[in-house]
C-alpha cells in the first residue's frame, strides 16, 4: 500500500477527513475501531512518552520508533505525524521525513515556529522569518517521495497570518494549516487566500479554536480535521475518576467483566490481541 497517495486521495474526496490523535499503542487500538485515520500529536506524545509539556522535548528517534510500532499494528490506517519544526535543522528534518516515509507514515506536519517552541494553542509562540521557513519546507518537499506534507504556520498577527497562509499555499505542500485559528470568520479568510489548496483545521479541547462539527467544517471548505487530544484527555479524566473511586472503596477493585460494566483483564487482552499480526478492520466510510 502506498500510504501517501492513499491519504492524498482521502483528502481530495468529498467532506472533511477526520484524523484522531493517538498518544500510545493502547489509545490507537481503541481509536482504530472507530476511525480509519490517526494523527500522532506532539502534545500527546510529549505527555505520554516523557511526561512533559509540548515545548520541544521530543527527540526524533523516539517519534520514529513510535510510528514504526503504529504502522506494524495498523497497516491500513492513515497516519499523519507531527514533526514540530523538523527538529530545528533542515538536514535533520529531511532525514526524519525519509525515515518516516520508509516506516509507513502517510504524511507529516512541518511548522514555522522557532525555539523555544510552544503548543499551537498556547501563548508566546515565535515564528521563523517566512523565507527561512520556506527554504526548510522546500528541502523537505524535495526529500520526500510521495509522502503528504502539511505546511503549518503559527503566526498570530492578522496580516502575517494571511501573508504566510498565501505563501504556503503557493508551494508544493499538499495541505495548509494555520494553527490556533480563533473564529469561523478567520477560517473563511484563510480559505479565501489559500485558493484551491486543501486546508487543515486543528481542534484541541480547551484550545483557542472554536469547537466545530465535521459538517460545519465541510461547509467552511476545510478538507482535513485533526483531533489532537481526545484520547489523552479522556484517559486523564477516567484515571482521575478511577483513582478517586478506588480510594473511596478502601482499595476494593470494581466488579469487572459484566456487560456494560468496568473494563477487566479479559476485555483489555482481547483488544491488544488484535495487534498480534492481524490487521484491524477499517471502519466504514463516514458521510458528512
């Protein structure tokens, strides 16, 4: 299977393509039963692998190893990977892109932030001069074979957002992402300057962007939606509740295994056994 072209075709199809953020193999195993595309979020990976915020701690070999594990277990799912700023250096960015493509990644997102970097929905972001970022982007585009490349800007000044979005759309990047978009009106303005270039929208709970359905995004001309952290934040909430309940019950575990009840060893083992060389079924296509 050629993963880049498969994702490119999905993006070109009618409606908004959802890609669900997964932060470890367990979250991916659950998400695989509901969606046919994953997003490897820097926020989720930094949190789960390092226990640190998304401010530039990720080392590319760790990310590449995670992508290889994901592809081995999910050979038919789309897999878009956040590579932040390309790990600073353009030569490193090109090496990582080639490595990820060999590992089966469908696409990557390359941002224009400079260090110290921040989550795209955080305050205090700094961006590279546009020409410096475009040079890095062009090198990455030349290094890929058929991998999808998403060009991302983290600009925050209004004029600069539109200037950079238009410049990114004029490149050979497959998709444009303006992160931290604050309103529907700004989605429309960005759509207007990017022309026919596919547009990606990033949703994160508690972030700066509005909460929009896939139907609403399709009406706005958005081609791809990444959901960075629903698995991570759901796990956070569920684990907090489980620890509180365990303490309240004086350490007595809840009853597991009843239909509709708590997850137990049987259910967890059955889920993980699907990763033993048997491809997960791809969910049916969604209509918007």
